[in-house]
């Protein structure tokens, strides 16, 4: 149940205390010259319609910037100056009138990738040069088409860069986090439309902001509560399907029994050391505050971990959080496993790449594979770790191993969690509710909740 490795490291002591006892989601144990005032005003008009604020988590290698000849990370955004010249080339015509765009675009490519203020400023400069060229009475129609394409890219890129520029100038880490999320969510939305933007990673910025949040008493707790509040907002939204509302009501209903912390995602019973520190809640849920897929991925991750708690509360079946009753027969458990495997196969068959972005398809495929990853050996590792850490008894170990011998896999632990997780994705991505995959997902989620409720 471990999610993304894309986060700041927790202390080694905390990691060792939780590693054997925690249900974790995922894979792995994962810038320019001065201008006249009138021209500056012209260039800033209409600038940056910032994207929405704060929009889960798997083990994916974060997309890294490409390497420059010096070995330092760079990110080539927009269209590069050379390509732009080629795209707007007109036979037997010089580039005197459009030279301002060429120069401004080349300058943008030389700005450090994390100098968001300078990048944002230069985007305004490029926009101004584009508009100046279009306003020229002898602007070539063919070049205007290329300039329009560049302007479209600038608008999308600035949705990412503008809030990041504001974030870097923000002294309050809570406000900074919100602006980082705004920029990240815009990045997730537009990066397929802007050349090179898919290579952009905000991991360093998020890691630094998280360190700043930890340094302010109560700040991280406030941000974690805000994450829970966002799930409540989804639950109460008019366009949220009934089944999603129901599973969120179920999950959030246990909030008073949960102590939230911002570490590698997981859910477990509170251990003795934590009790000695004054934690009185029954469960500790760790939440990843840095997910490369933005708010949708981050909130899906939180819903995943809260679902583990729901399963524990409903079935009370060991610290492993098995999603079946203690008295279930082996035949009943194996019938449950087979049904869940069949449901996963049905969902995989309905997942149409034409209906989702590439990153979304990748994320969904990873989630759909996760409950069966490693086969019976996967759940056996949980059993061994929990027994070694004395979280389950020898009798419980032997009973679980008897089921493993018959082919039981992690669908008895990780099925409900990923189904509910994907419901959050669908809602956050605004997937049409008549999409065949979404229809089947809601059906499967309804069946899984009925099972948890004893239906």
C-alpha cells in the first residue's frame, strides 16, 4: 500500500517504526531588456488566467528534466527558437519584422528552469512581441499562423509558471503550498499540449515547501485537515455520483479515530511508541503531500488509505486489514478473490486510451494491476512482515498462509482501496458518467461496498 517515492524522506526512526506495520499503496518497499511603458502595458494585458487551485499516488519515477551539456537540469518549454523560425519560414523573405519574437523566444530558453519569476516575465515579453508582429501592417499571413500557435502555447505555459512564480515569492508556507498545487494541477492539465513540458518536475519545490510547513507549529496539521476537507467537498458536490458520496461518507466517518501525518502513505493501528507520544486515535494514516499527478492523485491516495481503515472497522480481521470476516470459510474467501479478479479484468477490458490522457491511462493501469501484483507471494510478504513485527499471531499467520496456498492474493487487502481511489480520479478528472469504464467502476464499487456492509 505504499504509494509514490516522490516525497521528502521521513526520519529513519519513524520509518523503521512503521515499515513492518503499515498498509502502503503502490509499487516498491516508491528568462530581458527594458521597454517603453506603453509597450510594457500592452504586453501584460490579458496575462495569465491561472488554473484552478488544489486538484493520488503510485510509485512512478518522477519525470526528470533533460540534461544540458553542462550536466545541469534544463527544461525546454514552448517551441524552441530554431523550430519557431523553421515553422514560420517564408521563402525569399527576411525576418526583420518578426525578429523581436525570435529574440525573445531564444532568451526564454536560456533562463534557469526554476527561475519562475523571470520565466513568467519573459512569457509576457514574448506575448508582447507576438502581438506587435500581428499588428504590423505587413505581417505575413503564414507567419501569423505560427505566431498564433505560439501564443496558444504561451497561454497554457503561463497557467503553470505564473502560480509557481507567486509560490516562490510567498513567505507563508501554507499559501505557498496552495500556489504550488495550482501550478502543478495546471501542469498536469496542459503538459501534453506544450512541447517539452512533460519533462517538468516540481518535486524539489514541493519537498522544500513541506520542510517549511513542518517548521511552523500547526501548519502541517492544518494542511492535512484541508486535504480531508477537500474529500468532504467532493462528497457534498452536486455532480458527485451517489456511490462516491457513500464511500466517502463511510471513509470520513472514521475521522475521529484517525491521526493524520504527512509521510509515506499508509494506514495502520497506532503503535506503542506513538501512544507514548500522546497519540490517542486508534489509527495512524500517513498521507503523501507530494504527488506528481496533482490534487486528483493526492486526494485519491488519501481515499485509498482511509478505505483501509473502513475495511478494518467493518471486518476487524487482524492488523493486515483483510476484507473478509474472521469466520469466513476458505471457499468463501477464494470465491471473493475470483470475483475480484474477474472485476479487474472487466475494468481493464473497458479502459479505452482514447477516453483518457496518457498519464491517466498509465495511472489507471497501475492501479488495476496493483491488487494482483506479485500474486500470492505478494500477500505472503505482508504476512511475514506483520508476523515478524508481532502484529499478528502464529495462528493468524498459519490461517492466512493456508489461504495463500490456495492462491489468495492481495485482492483481499487492496481491491476496495484502489476501486475507491479510481472513483476519486474519475470525479476529479470530470470523466463523463456514461463512460463505459466509469459505469463499470461504479458498479464494482457498489458491489464492494455492499460486501463491506455485509450485503
